[in-house]
């Protein structure tokens, strides 16, 4: 029990301390120490419970429910006040509706309802604990140095205590989501993460930030409403409020199908799937550590975590088909939209949406192999994407832009950062790295499940994925002469975090067989029974060796082949008119023309407006039809 | 790992450059004959590469030959996995990795022509990859395994259930062989708009490595064509070899009878082929056959 | 023996010619003359070329281009001046902007006179150039590590 309580409460205590402290000198060591403590605690928790499988805790304290309810009401009032201040009405109205449903539920239904086990931990939660504990803490460490620069650039009032307060509250809430067995508790933490995200997006208080913060709130409260309605329907019928009991019910009868469908909707909103993807794109105005922590590696993972949790109930039924279709369409269309983006954070955002889409699709398929692929995707994505976000953040502060077009010759200007980014990008789509392995697993399971839509979305989507990552990679590797090295002023804590994450990206590739063997497989065997023969045949040990050999090759080659003796160098070919600096040529009338190389965005085909529109129309259609069928009592 | 895997890898490493080189020479000879010329000797590609090795190195930066060498190694790696009887999807992913390295080599030069070539190369990658993956999925559905060895020795000719995929594969083979009408990225035929595209800044040994890796790749791709015919009997293997050569001949004819098309056509047509021939064929394999 | 002579790739540059010689250069690619028989490829890329084939005289505008293209070719390499303008400046030699033959800019190995030079003469010039290429390769091998060797004496193709 104790490590769990520590994970839930310790970040909260630190959050309050950080709110009170205004001095940089105290804040930095406090963050380092508490981050280390959280990392150690999460690793300890996993080691402690790993061999026990699922462990339930009946932690209960009567006033806690009331306290949670009170916090929700206070948050609702806050939203109303802020909505009044900024003249945004949609979010407060939705918040009122949600709180009204919550109040009604609390007053009429919840009385006498007690959960046997409020908290639990199983292998899936353990994976999430590791992701939140390790990556989340590292990001807060990174944020110390980053926010110092951010404040120097920004010039507005120093609100960093508030920033760190929200970040640590968020960590606590994330632990809450993945460790709660009581659905009401889970809902409470779910809402807390929504509000954390709201405050962090609006951090700079520019018009754009406020607009996007309210957009995020609006859409996520729709998800919240779906969540609370799901609980209400489920409790009214079954009189239990626990996740494990919900999973035991099986999908039979509207009283279970409807709550599951609503929970899936909540998960889809949280995971920023189409048609709700716009909030995640808007969230990119937040400071980069926020994007890394909330909008790529953890909060959006809460959405897919819920869906993966529900995966045994999905599969070849109507909700399962809906979830997998929404996920697959999102993967395809978000990947395509990423092609047309030149803002690095928006590329990362679309790529995040796309990869979450793939995980959602895997959850929808709901078989042993699919969930295996989904969980591995979740792990690899969390590590790689947070690395990418953080390196873009560092680049932004030192080259003054987050546009990929301005990353020309980053290889010369910020060699260490460029190397880190190259590893990060390669980790997103190239073979020996984890993302591709899990994509490969997803592909084979989609083929096994005989779903043509999923196969089509995955292969076309991944072709597009290679396109946009490779062209970014190309920008980074360009060797531009006469560049100044600008990375000397990067903070040490930023380097430390970036280096650790880079090592993690590579380490999980070597370690994934172990991860699969000791954490993922036990969970899956517990939930689905023994793995199918075909799965073992494809992902047998032989191929693991091939992949490891390739990975080793990729690490050895640069060391072996680079740093050779100098060869005679020549200028680049510009039809004989190169001015000798490789950056300009002599044009007509002897004028000097500067050469700028730009990437290819194919706006006319892959513009994000177009992709968003198509995606929204198609996914809304899928969701509406699904709910109509569920309410009509149709089952497959 | 079995003895036949080792033999397959050894044969590939020894014979593929020779076969690729000869095929390339035959290509140039046939092309010349189609244009009523005498043409160069059949061994001309070999002479070219030997000459390139003799030339001085004149690189634009220190990393370009590293990337090209990586591309070369991973092309061979992909071929080795294939001829060792390994997993076809890994083969596709590995050759994608090799291609990405090639693109990076061109990007690293920071040269206008090379960069246009590099962008076109990844554009082509985007165009042909769906069809390539669908073909491999088709093999799995038709013969029950992703393993090249199982497909090679398993009974039943994959060609009939995979007829649509076969034609789709022939279509993207034109892009993979860098042939007209789809030779967007390298301008194999001299004096075109982007000079030598992707390879503009490659010279001497670097270019030689690029040429040799293209030989390996040619043999690998023709190996996939061969696989469509194999059913475990000697006759099927002979037939496969004949058809692999015929498909190469077909590409030469296509090369000589088309001008290069607009870049838009590449993606539109190859995705249309993948969507129509590929997906319908996969649907049939999934639900009917 | 060197493979350089078996696969000479040509970079063709027009200094300021009237295009008469250019057409003859291209004519040698046609089926009638078919210079690909000798493994010759007309490439557009100096980085991949062995022979720089220049038509037309060098003028104030083109001299820097000629020099740069020459510099961007990896050695061993030869330069062939095709047509009387490329050899000496021809009828244009007194023009205000014309500097003279190609040898005003870079060392020329083979001069192919003619106005315009006939394809046979051009092919003959290229084949002469191959012999020089082989010599240069030999000289380079022997003189490796020594200072850069002087260009071997120029040959002249019969018109």
C-alpha cells in the first residue's frame, strides 16, 4: 500500500511547496530531488508488485468522496468565472452540465454505494506508472532550465511557481488515473488532468493561448460528460462502481454496452482522436515541457490507457468496430495532415494524434496480439515523442524558431542536439527501433483480424509517415558551411534529460524482449489467456536477433566510419555559378542570388484543413451511427 | 538459421553483383538496339564502376560517403534476409531504411539539385511502399507465411491468387528500377532538368557504391518476382527465373517507350494501382479464396 | 591497364558558341555515330565527368564558369576544345567580350578544329583524349605523394 500512497500524495505535497517557493535557487534542487524520488518510487513500486500480478487495495476513507466532489464544484465555479472574464461560454455551460449530472448522481445514486477496492495495480498500470514516473519526472527537470529561458524571452509576469504547481498536481492525477479501480475516483483524476491541461495551455495568457485553452476544455468536458454518464448508467443498473467488475460483465445488454461505448468516447476525446483532434493542435501554444508531458507522453496516454483497459470487451462487436475505425482513420488522415506542416510542434502534434490512432485501433481489435502491439506502441511513443518535443523546445530557444525550415544545417549549429533529434526521428519510423516493430506487429494483427480498412489505413498511413519524417531528417543532416555553434548556452539539466531520454530510446529497443516477457505478456496472458501460435511464430527470438544486429550495426557504423582523414572537398554544383560559399550564385547581370532550400509540403493534396474536414465528417458519422445502433439495442 | 540460409546468403553475396551488373549491361545493350545503335559492351557497367573506383575522391562534405555506405550495407542486409529465407516484411522495412540513408546522403550535400532529387526519392518511397507491403501481405495470405523459405517451398503457385498484386508489383518495379516514366529522382538519362538529381554530388567511389547497391537491389526485386512462381518444384523455379528476366525485359521496354511523366502522376497512379489492384486482391484473399 | 579509357564520361559545356559545334556533339550520340559504343556517356554533372568538352570561345562571362566546372571535376581529367572558336576564338576572337580559346581559362589537352567540327573529328578527338587520360592516370599513380604534376603536352586531332 505505502508506495502507491506515496506516488499519489508525494507529487501533491511537492506541488504545494513549489507554489509557495519563488526563488530559482530553491526550486531547482527541489525539483531535482523530488523527480529522483518519484523515479525511484515508481521503479520500486513496479519491482514490489511485479510478481504478484494484479493487486487490489481497499483503501477507503469516507470524507474523500465528498472532498473530491467539492474540488469538482470549485473547479466548475472557477471555469464559470474565467469564462465570464474572457467571454467564452461553451466550456462553462458544459462544465455546469457535467457538474449537474455529477451532483445528481452523487445525491441520488451514490448513497450507500461503496467500492470493495478503490485502488489496484496490475502490469498495465505498472507500465503507465513507469512512463509517468520516469518520463514525467524527467520532463519536470528539463522544465527548470527551459522555463528560465522561456521567462527571459517572454518578459511577462513570472508565473513559474504556478507552472510547476500544475505540473506536479498533474503527475499526481495521472498516477490516480492509472491506479484507481473505483470509476468515480478515476473520473475525478481524469477531470483534474483536463483542468491541468487547461491552465497550462493558457499559461502565457495571450489571446491565442486563451482561445485554445477553452477549446481544449470544451472538448474534454464533452469526454468528461460521456464518462460521468457512463458511470451513472452502469451504477444505476449494476450497483457497482469498479473497473474490474465492469470488465467482468462482458459485453451483453445495453446496460453494459452503453457505458462501455461512452467510456470509449471519453477515451477517444482524451486521446485527441478525430473528430476531437483540434484541441491537441491548439495545445501546442503551451510551453514545450507541457506539450511533452501532457500532450504526447502522458495525458493523452490516459485516453489510450482506458481503451486498452477496455480492450477485452471490444473486438468483433459494434463498439470495437467503431473504435478501430476511428483509430485507423485518424492514423491515416493525421499522418497525411502532418505532411503539410512546417511548424515542428504541429508536425509532432499530428504525429502524436496519428500514433494514438494506431493504439486506439489496436485496442479496438482487442486480441492478444493487437493489445501487445498497442502497449508497446504506447511505451515507445511516450519515450520517443517526449524526446522529440524537448529537443524541439531546446532548438526553439537557441535558433529562435520552431519552424522546420529554419533548422537548416542544425547539424553544424547544434551538433549534439541534431544527433539527438536524428535518433528521435529515426526512432519514430525506422526499422530496428521500437515504433516500427510495434507498427509491424499491428500490421500482422490487422491482417489476422481480416479487416481491410485497418490494413489500408495502416499501409498508406505509414508510407506518408516515412515521407514527412524523412524530409525533416533531411533538413537536420544538411551540412551548411560557415555556421556558428549556438548550443553552448543550453542548460545542463536540459542536456541531462535529453541524454537520458536518448539512451532510453535505444535501451528500450534492446530491452523490449525483456519488457514483453516480464510485464506485457503476463498482463496479456492474465486477460486473454495464452498467446496464439501464429504470434509466437512471427515474433520469435530469431527476428529479435536480426533486429538487435541491425541496431548494433547502426550504433557501430558512425563510430567506425566517421572521423576519417580529411578528403579534398569541392564546392556544390550550381551550374558553374557557385560563388564559392555554397550559399549563393551569380545570377543574371552579375547579381548575387542567395540559395535557400525549402522542403516539400504538397499543400494542394495534404493540406491539414482538408484532412481535418474529411476526418471529422467520417469519424462523426461512425460515432453517431454507433451510438444510434447501441441505443437501438443492435449488437453484432 | 539453417544450412540453406547460409548458402542463400553466400550465393547472394557472390552472385548478386555479377548478375546485377550483367543485367544492367544487357539493359544498356537492349536499349541501344531498340534505338538502332550498337551500344556499349555488355560489361560496360563493370567498367564504369571500376573506373569510378580509380577516380579521385572529391566529396562535398565528410559525411556523404558514410550515408551512401550505410545505404549500401542495409541494401545488402535486406537482400541477405530475403535470400536466407527470412521475413518479407523485415526485408521491406530494411530496404526502406537503406533508401532513407540514400536520401540523407543527398540532403547532407545541401545542394539544390541533390535536394530536389532527395525529395523526389522520398516522394517515390511514399508512392511505392503501400503496394510493396500489400504484395508481402498477399504472400502471407496466399501461402500462409511471411517467411521467404516457406513461400519458396510451399505448394501452390502464388501467382494465380495474387494476379492483381503481381501486376501492381510490376508497376512499382518501374519506380524501384528508376526507369522512365518514373525516373524522377536520379535522372538516369543524362541532361535532364535536375542534372543527376539525388546523385548530383556523388563522385568517384561514392557513386560506385551507389551503382553496386543498385545491382544488389535489382536482384532482390527480381527475387520477389521469382517468388510469385515458386511452388517447391524445379520446374516452377525455372519458370520463375524466366519470368523474372521477362519482367526485367518488360521494364526495359517501358523505359524506352515512355517519356518521363509529371511528378503528380507517380503518386496518383501508384496509389490508384495499390488501392484497386492491391486492396481488391487482398480483399479476395481475405474473404473469398 | 586503366578502366578510365573504357568508360569516359563527358561533360559538355558551351562557352559562347554559335551552336554549330553543339549540334555536331549531339550528333555523335545519334545512332549513326553512337559514341556510347566506347562507353561514352554525355553526363551533365562535372562531379561524375572525366572529359570536359567545350565548344565556343571563352568570354568574360563564361570564364569563371569554365574554371569552376573544371575544378569540380575529380581527377584524372582531360579537356577537349571542340571547334575553331574553342581552339583560338575563331571568327569571334576580336569581339569586345571574347577572351580567346579555352586555353585562356584552363589547360587544354586536345584541340579539335573545324567550323563546325565534324562528328568524326570530335570522336577522333575524344579517343585521343583517352590516351592522355591513361597517361595522366599513370603519372598520378607514379607521382602519388609528390607535388602536382604538370599537364602532359597537348595533342592535336586531325580535322
